[in-house]
C-alpha cells in the first residue's frame, strides 16, 4: 500500500509529464488582423482571435 509520500510523488510525476507534453505542442502561426471576438486590431491572431480573447477562453474553460 502506498503512503502519502509515494502518492505525492506519483501526482508530481503525472503533472510533470502533462507539462512536458503541453510544451512540445507546436506554436500556432499567427497573422495580423481584426479579432473575430472583440473586434480589436492585433499583430497576431490565431484562429481569428487575439491573445486576450484566447486567454479569456482558457480561463473560462479552466473554471469548469
């Protein structure tokens, strides 16, 4: 039976592996233009959205 230290180590390792996998994802190419969500001009849109709108969607998704 695992003790608390073993469970913490397993949890840490799982989190570390997810972080490494996320860091390996390619960075999406951005283009300048007008954000589809907020309408502001941005030097880098990814899938039609500026960084602020993408970050807000990420925060909303994380709250769920």
